[in-house]
C-alpha cells in the first residue's frame, strides 16, 4: 500500500523540494481541492499577491497570544485566555477546559 509519504518521496515534482506543483500533486492524490486550499492560504495574508513579505493574520494572532501569556515553551495550550503548559493529553486538556 502506498502512503502519502511514499507518494511525496517518489513524486517527480516533490524530489528534494516542496513546490506548487508538488502541492497540487499531493492534493490530487489525497483528493483535496488545491484551489480551495490555496484560496484559504492566500486569504490569510494581508497582501495575497506578495506572501513573502506580507503579514499572515493568523500567525500574527498566535504570536500576540503567545506574547501576552509569556509563553516560551511548547507544548502550551490557551483556551479562553487560560494557559496550560505541560503534558498535553486528552485527560489533562479536558481538566483545563
């Protein structure tokens, strides 16, 4: 059985690099709509035409939360402004909630 990792390793577009063509091949292989994913990614940037230097609003939001709560170590989880750091397993996460 071929796994996604096998596909990526053996795909001519994905050898030694990740690129748009590699992404499209993987999306096709796992039956996802590349245009929808690409639209979502582009929509997360202030200037979708320049994703190299443009700010990503979701990453900025995460950075603000991490800075606000002085989080320097991972793993950490912030739920409703409450911070949990340490062993993140379902039991501990539900106790935090």
